[in-house]
């Protein structure tokens, strides 16, 4: 076996490895989205839906929505929110009144979670009408 044949056999694994790395790099955003971001998005959407239903019940009982800021856990306790599966490690929540007297609930990603690539840099917003139903909701880049 001469040097050219040995060199060719040595380059085959290197070329195969380069192709694998290139393909993995190309599909990495999709893989990350499927494995990490979609489950987190589902948890956040479920938490906001739960929060919206609690806000609607609070409004029926007291006549107004309960607003709260990012750091206020007392409001969540007043709303009797079950925080068993609450995504507070990756998201922060707040609720504020809209000019139309509705309520806007936001789920804001924590900066550490975005930097660690645990969540995408998007926030989830749900708006409740003054009458009580959810008028719109979705992810905002």
C-alpha cells in the first residue's frame, strides 16, 4: 500500500465528520426549537391560559381585574394560581390594564434563560376583553 492510498483512507473519516457537522449546524435551530423551545412555549401558554381564567373569575367576583407587576407574587396568591408547574424559572409574568379597560397578561422571558438558550427571545401576550373573554393571544418576537 503506497502513501496515496493510505492518505485517501485517512481523509474519508474527516470528510464524513465535516459533512455531519455541517448538516447538524444547518439543522440546529430546528432541533433546538423542537427539543427545547416548543415544550417551554406550551408551558407558558398553559400558564397564561390558567392565569386568564383566574383573572376572569376574579373579575366576576370583585368587579375588576387584578393587575400585578413582574415581582409581585402576592397577586398570584390572591388569584389562587397553582404554581406547581409554573415556568417561573424561565419566564416572568405581569398583568396591566389596557386603554379599553381590558387586561393584558404578558409572559416575559428571563434574560438568563435566553442567554443559556433555554427559551427563545419572544414574549407571550394575551389580552382579555372588558367583558371577560380572551380577544387575542400570541407570541411576539
